[in-house]
C-alpha cells in the first residue's frame, strides 16, 4: 500500500466512521481534501493503488445504488477486494446477533461497510469488529453522504465554507436532514432547516447541532418559513417525502403537509441568489418515469413531489456532481482508514 504524499492521515488510520461527530472539523476537511486529490488522480489516469490486498465486507440491509457502487468501484480502483452481504443469504440479525457477526467478520476482513436501519447496529459493529467500520446509512445518520455534499458545495462556491449558507426543505425528521444540520454546525457554516414543526429534527439532534455551533461559530436556524429559510442561500437541498413500501394511505397527509416546501422555480428565485444551486441525495420523485412516481400521479395528480422536473433538470441542479462525489469521498474514507 502507498501513502498519499503530504497528507497526515495517521490520526485517521484504523478509525471507524459511524456518525459525523466521530470526526473533528479538521478531520472532516482532511478527508474532503484527500477525496479531491483522488478524484483528480482518477480523472487524469494517474491513480495509484493504496489498498492492494485489503478485503472489505459490504453489509446491505437496505437497497442501494450510489452507496454500493461507490464502495465497490472505489475499492476496486484502489486494489481492494469486496464481498457483498445482502439482506438475504446471511444470518445477520436473524440467526446471528450483530455482536457475533462483528467478531466473525472482523477476523476475515480489513474493513466493514454497513447500510441498514438501526444506528445501534453499526455502533455494535464498530465496537466489536476490531477493524474500521463505515456507516453507509442508518435511520439516524448518513455521514458518507455528508462528505460528498460538502465536497460538492466546495466545488461550486468561491468562498470559505464558513461563509456558505444552505437550506434544507421538506421532511426534516430524516437522517439526511439530521446529518446536514450537524455537519453544518461542525464546520461553522450557515445551515437552515425549513419544515413543518412536527417534522423538525429530534430535540437530541438539535442539541448536538447547537453545541457544535457554539464551538465553531456556525449559524443554525430551524423554522417553518420557506422564504426566510432560503433567503440568501447558496444551496437549496431536499429529499424524498414518501418511499416505496410506505402505506399509500399515508401519502395524502404527507403530501399535503409538505407541498408548500416543494423546491420549484419560485423557491430558487426567493433565495435572491442568481447562482444558487439545487442539491438532492437521490433518488428523487421529479417526474412520473418511476413506478412510485406513476402511483403518486394516479393517486394525487402530481407529476413531481419534493422537486419539480424544471428545477431538477436545470443548470442550477448539481445532483449528479453529488452522486459522483460519493465515489471519491467514500474512496477517501477507505484510504484514510486502511492505507499505509
């Protein structure tokens, strides 16, 4: 394995990434810098393999497109081998406890990725595996998405991160909103949430964010007002309102509650920023080209939910930059943890 020159990664070697607050501000930015360098190497054909011979387990209790692809391609690019452990075909969580699973896999693999439901599951893996464990998503936190998002923001603004403002609109009770709130607070950014009060981040998450903001100088605002939330923002961010498998009987209530928070052309105009960018962690319900999109249209006569197709396909949309940056930042996490 080969180290990346001029980067002090020793403090990250052997470390797990279970949630955003596992990292200091400087550690977070170190991974971002490393990701940018690995991205440049890949694009210029100068990438050197730093994980040759490493074996990595990928545990997926939830379906995935970007996370799985990023871990697999990133590992292969760096010379590592991956073993995919899907929701079927293993004993995880049913015939074998997560604690026992951790102690088995830790003796066979050099690193473990987990994408699933309970944060406790990835915490147990991290406690008992004896090797680095990376959270690919849980119901509470989404740290690898945050690394990609901040790299993407940095790519699209010409000012320090502590002068960057972003607003998340919609269902703010989910993992993406919680992670965006805490990450912005960690990095000293101007982070806003605009959502119905009953869908705000939990009080525990708000407390974490405000404590971090007190240390970093971040500006944290949570409210129900769309116009006040987006004013002056550099980035407007949203996520899905309903998911496949969610009871259709809940859709009308959820959609009625969140329709005022849809990101559309008027939302972007309300920022007052002609250079504002739109972000979404994907997949997005912006048209009727998916099964779920067609079901919602048949039930609600809406062609889009959290973002209109006009915005999604506009020049302001940087969602596919985000998606690509999942690869580079996840690769950076693995190199920082396992590289030598």
